[in-house]
């Protein structure tokens, strides 16, 4: 099964909540009237795309009706698919690479969002691409996080840098950057703590890590990925806002899309936060985390067949 098919499969619950409801709406109405549009707006909001993004899509729909691009309810699905793709494609969704190695990927997010697992899957992805990879365990507040990351590093065949539990996270990052440069590592991926209950400490810690990275590699980090659990729906938006105060987020990683009907949050969070989604996860397997394609997501959401093969 290719990734597009796994993506379609992973979005099944979201389709039941979102696309299938639009399908029923289309079948239930012969014409587009105010009642139809009200129900459509309600469906968009219930699919966790968010109020602002729902309003934006509805404005596009009304403009489409006026411009005769939408002449019947049947025209709605391809139109919405295209509009959703436009929202998701307004940013570059590719992951930046350093001109001179190492590429540094800083990964942030709350505990439980799938952050450490995401890092392990990223390591496996880059190893498959033929790159050398190093993982840095800068979440020093939980011994379990260090141990889990070590298991992932062994599984992926990546180098691993750690200090003892409770040590200074910035010191781990300093050693990791030095080691990555000395060993000519292609990709350095840094795990961080995700304790939202100590917001001020978390922000200061991330700022310190940033300063250390920039002192050693002025162009780094090349990406700061915020990992979000798609099952939390609109709560993911508030997490993104909070972490955005601590660090300039360059891309989002949406995990657990296969376990939720709230996949519409991918659209809403990218639009509202003005941050590109760069990776998505649709399952437990290592290969179920892949770079994000707006076209494939929109097609998979509407069960479309016009697609590129992944």
C-alpha cells in the first residue's frame, strides 16, 4: 500500500465526519439555498476546521456561486477540495536542508503528542534517504524520554547524544551540535521537554537552547517543528499559540490522524496560525510518517482519484 492509500485509510474517520456529511448534504438538496449554505457552514465547523477558516471557505463558496463556478450541489466537493488545497499550499511545505551539514531540526511539543516517536520516525526516514543522523536527548526531565529516544536511535541506526536525567538541556544541545559537526553528520534532530504546566520555565529553556544552537551554527536550527496530536482538535491551535511565544515555529507535524474524526484541524491550524504543515502521521508504523502534500491531503479527504503516486 502506497502512502496515498494509507493517507486515505487514515482519514476515514475524518471523512465520516466531514466529507460524508457534505455528500449527504449534496444529495439532500436539489438547489443551493440559504438553508443549504447554513448546513454546510455547520458541517465545516463540526469537522474542526475552526470558525475563522470555516468563514473563509464559506466566503469562497459564495464567491464561487456568484462567479458560476458552483451551479449545483454536485459542484461543491471538487470546489471545496481545490479551496482547501489552496489554503494548505500557500506556504512551502518542504523541509529545509542546510547548505553545509549538519541540518538541525529542533522538535518541540507537549508530552503525549507523539514527539519522541515522531523524532524516531524522522530518523528512520532520513536514514532511508541515505543520510547520517544523530539524535539529541534534550528532554532531560524524564528518564523515560531519554530511554525511549535511545531505543529509537538504535532502531534507526542513528548516533545518540545524552546526559544524565536532570542535567541542563542546553548542555546536551551544545555537545550534540559539536559532535554532529565533528562527525560530519547530515541531520541532527533534537528532542525537548514539553511541560506546559511550567510555561515560563519552558520558554526560557527553549530560548537558551536556541542561543546555544545559533552560537555554534548561526543558520540553525534550520527547522523548528511543533508536534501536535490531531485527536485534540482545536486544542492543538492553543498549543501552537503557546509554543509560538517560546520559539519561532517553522513547521507543524500532525500525528495520530488515523485515530480521529478531527482531521479538519490540519486545515484550520495551518490557516489560523499561518504555519505550514510539513509532516503528517497516519499510523503506528515507521513509514506512516511522511512529508505533507496539500494536494494529496485534499484528494484523500474527498476520496479523490486525481493524485500523484507516493
